[in-house]
């Protein structure tokens, strides 16, 4: 595993609220929620809590992307999604018959940095593959990898921290220079590997805090996806996960303002 690139921008107080590393694959035949419960036994010491959730449904990226489609929650009889939650609530494993996800969420502790989340993903994903083998179930054919960085920014107007939003000024007498509320969404395509479809999605929206709806701010999400219909092998998967982190952090820095960098204590 590679370590953090020395020249990658870094922050002492980043607004990061959640990071997720996800792999998506066609449904594993004969894999049910009960199997996720059996897998839980292997990690229960570190993830002592379990919850059932609606399953996630979202398309595999294709050459013709069409409009941006958000991931959907879907209730499907007999097939759902299982959360395995760490005791401190900071870490989360999500399992369904088409996805395996490792999350970090800002709960009790400060951001642990990407390397620890990535290493936990590989530890638990390899354990998941071993479990499937022991249960005589087919291993997943990974068709898409997704890395998500979700930032929560309650203390700055969007025009203060997001460069595209900062130029939305008007000069109409009697009106404020900046809008009271705005949203920004973009999709970038990467073309450095013709065998893969690779895209970066950026979305910044007004939001309220889930834990306290009286607290408002902005949610800035950066999501990288790489897809190959005939499968992504483990070596390429590792390469893409590390590359995605560099792409996301670089794009985050490019899209945010110098004033925001000072607030978040950028130091390289």
C-alpha cells in the first residue's frame, strides 16, 4: 500500500465529515442478509452493533453517462443492507449482495486520514472474500469502485469557501451581491485509461445537520467512480483507490478558496 504523497495538499482542520470506500458488483448468487450476519461474527469485537437498512441502488458508470443520477435507497423483500458499527460509532461496514463499503464518520474523534480507512477497507474486504469462499459462494466480480469524501461546512457561506459559487455576483441596486442560497454540481471525466470509465462528481448543496436540524450549513461532496463492465482485478482496484484519493484532495483544493484554506489550516 502506498502512503500519503508528500506533495498532496493537507489541512490541520479539514471540514471532512465522512469518507467511504465502496465496491459494487453483480448480485452474488445465494447471498442473503443472513450471510452478512454470519460475517458479522468475524468482526464483532471491533463492530459490536448491527442495523438493517434499505439497500442502495445506483447505476454502473457507462460510456454514455446521461444526466447525473443519485444513489437511491430501495426496499426489496428478502434483500437489504446490513450495517456493522464500531463501538465508538466512528467506523462502519456496509454489506449487501451487490456492495461492500467501509466508512469513517465524524462522531467521537477527529479525522483519522485516508490511509487508516483504506487499510481497514482492505482488511475487512479480504475477510469478506475469505468468508464467501468458506460458505461456497461465488466471489464478487467488481465492476465499479467508488470513493466518497463528504464535507460539512456550517460556518461559512458557500460564496466564501467554494470558488465557483464565489463568482456568482450581481450588481443590481437594492439586491445583495451574493445569493441567499445556491447549489453547485459538476461532473468531470478522466481519460488517462481507455479501458476504464472514470469520473469525478462534485456537489455542493445547502443542508441541515441530521443530528440537529436546527443547525444549517453546506454539504460539499466529492465522489470518484471507476467502472469496467468485465471486472476490475484486485491490483487495479488498489491502484484506483489510491489514485482517487489524490484526485479528490487535489480537486477539493482547486475548487475551494484561499480564505477557506486559512480557516481549515492548510499547511502544504
